[in-house]
C-alpha cells in the first residue's frame, strides 16, 4: 500500500512540475509535449492499473 502512496506523490510532483513548465513554455513546445504526454499517460495508466489490481 505504501508503494501506491509513493507513486501517487511522485505523479503529483511531476504534474505540478509540468504545469509550471507549460505556463512558461512557448506554445509549439507545449503542443509537442502534450502529444508526448498522451503517449506517456496511456502507458503509465496501464502500469498504474496493473499495480492497483
């Protein structure tokens, strides 16, 4: 159970970092990062789903 909490905290930190990064970054970088994040998110969701099961 502790591992899940650690993972959640890590994800929250990453999201907070990306939010700050997005606000400061130019739009074209933002769009590229969005498409990259969608791929990463779908992979991460599979991993997290596996961990939680």
